[in-house]
C-alpha cells in the first residue's frame, strides 16, 4: 500500500506508515514503503518530540530529508524522480531564497535518525511523512501550519480525502504530492493457461478465495496479500474492513468500533486466505511483483497504483490487469488512498522559508507549480493527483489514456478513502489481531475483542488530534 517513520506508503503509504505510505525493492534506490513503515513505530513512540529547542544556525542551508534525491544510482525512472525533486529545489535556490539542500537517506537510516534528530533539536527542516506518521509529529508540536502561506483557492483545490489526513481544522500540517489507491493486480497469461478468462474474474470475496485456492499449486500462488506485520500490512487490510461497513475508529465519535461484525469478517477473510492455501505465508519472488508475474508465480496481487509504472517499465512485454478490490457478497468495493506529504519542522533553522518553499512547490495556483506536480503524478511517478487542477492538467494531457491508469482513475480512485492516521498503540492492536488470525489460527471474535479493549484503554488517556 503499503506502507511508518517516516510511514508508505506504499512510495516508493501511503504510506504512512504516513503515517502517512509497499513497493518491491528492485534496486538500491527503490525504497519499499513497507521498510519505511515497519521499523518506525516503536522508535518514534519511545523518543519524545517535545522539548527540542529551535536552532540558531539560520544561515546554513535548509535540509530536505527524503528517499528520492539525489538518486543513489542511474536507473532512468529513479533519476527522473530525483530530478523532479531537484528541479523544485533549484528553482527556489535560483531565486536567491534561503538555500535548500536535498539529503537522501535509506529507509533504515530514516527510521533510526528521525525520532532521535527531532528529540535533540536536529531534525530536518523539510521532510516526508505519510498519514500513519502524522499524529506523532502533530501531537509533538513539531509541524508548521502551512495554511497561512496558502491561497484559499489552492486549499480548495485539494481533494478533501487527500488533505484531511494532514490537517486539524483550518490548520494544514503537510501538503500531499500524490494519492496512492490499492487494487488487485492479476496475470492474464496465468489465468488463461488455467482456462480462466477475464470474464471469470472474481466479483466478491468468496469467488476470489475459491479461485485463488484453486490456482495455488506447486510454485504458483493464487492471491498475494501482505503477511508481514507493520504499518504497511495494516494499510492493505483497512479497505477490506471498510467494504463491510465496519471500521477501527468511528470517524464521527472517535470511538473504537473494531469489535463488530465487519472487522471480524475481514479478519476471518484474511485468516481463511492463508488456511485454505490461497495466500502463502511468505510472498513469492521476495515480494517483487514484476519477477512474480513474469515467472508465473502469482495470479492475483494486492498492491497500489505505483505498480503500473513498475510493471510497464521493468517488464514492458508482460501483460497484466487491474481490477477494484472485490467486496463481500452484496457490498460495494472500496479502497484506501495512501501517499506522501511534505512537512516543515517548526523548530528548524528557518521555518518561514521552508514553509514558503513547500507551498510554492506543492500548494500554489501558479501554473509552474501545477505543471510540476502533474509531471510527478504523470511521467515521473504515475500516481493519482491530490489536487483538482493537477487532475485536469493530466486529463488534458491524456495521462489516463493508458488502460491501467484509466481503471485506477475512473473506477478505483472514486471509491477511495484517506489512510487512517492511527498512533502506534491503535495500529499495533489491529496488527496483533490480524497476525493472530492470519498466521496463528486465532479466533476473529476473540482477537477483535482484545484489540477493542486495548484501543479503548489507550483512548481513555489519549490527548491529541483526531484519529480519523
């Protein structure tokens, strides 16, 4: 999705954990969202973010911590993404503003350094987060409100589901550069080899598991779901809960509602996927959908829009398909929208300059800003846009003419909901329940009840931003 300090994913989840966003690591420069999400929760929770003082070295270059630029190798796609970041920085620096420099880090480095850096007052001036990370930083008081630097027209230009996960009332603490919906990818060659036409694609949960189980023979996996605990796995699990009409936290009351029929059904689904053999306990091809599809190792694979470009560029001759996540019988399909946002450190060297840079790049109605974001969500990355004007630009440029992008844009994106920004305790309660049912044979009812009690206990003393 999938998938955090920073949180995902899925990208390279949503983050968030964006908290706010899982991509297979095909090279040293392709950072899986999963890696970003998995290790950050405990570290961030154990290191307080408050209490760090602002720095006095206002003349030094502002640092932008990210996992795109400078590109660590010469893969054309990675270079294009790195150049996109650098172009925004060069535009700012060429105007004589407070200099900004890009600092590339791997996911492991980011996970280890971010919490400690903020606690010691040496956090980056600008950084990326997904929704899953949001509350750690927002509740810690280290994020700059970007709304005062934005035009009302630009704020209204954002799709609500993209911006809501990084705002508190009228205050906006991060600007998303993308949306990353999840879907079900499939290998038509493998299906046809087994006598299954695209007209026989699964329409609901029961059909999906029945077909996937029948295809899981030898080295072939019927359905690949994420089985590794972490923010990214939760990211990929939430849509199945939502499709039932259930939830983890009720958006209106902010109360936990996980011990209910819907969440229990979603837990049972994932448990049944493994117990019937439809889903393996380890992902094929080391989690690389390109290798799995080109080798005939997987029929269906839950992943995000980023895989369209991944498959197209790395296996241009390989056919693949995309369909919305099948819902329970009689229900409607739903997906989750991950993606990364740019945030500003309120205790940095020059928060005002950093905020203006972020708004100039991602949150302006200036034509140059709109065109730049369209390049990211078009040829550079291929994600769905977070802004209406960017969407209009991409439509005018026929960016959705490609069949898979068209399905994501026209059919899947409209069913999406922003990734939750749950704190570590809430995420962990859901993760423990899912792991128990999926891999330990746990009872869905007992596990949903246990998770509910954990979340209720935590919320009794929780003070901070809304969880949904």
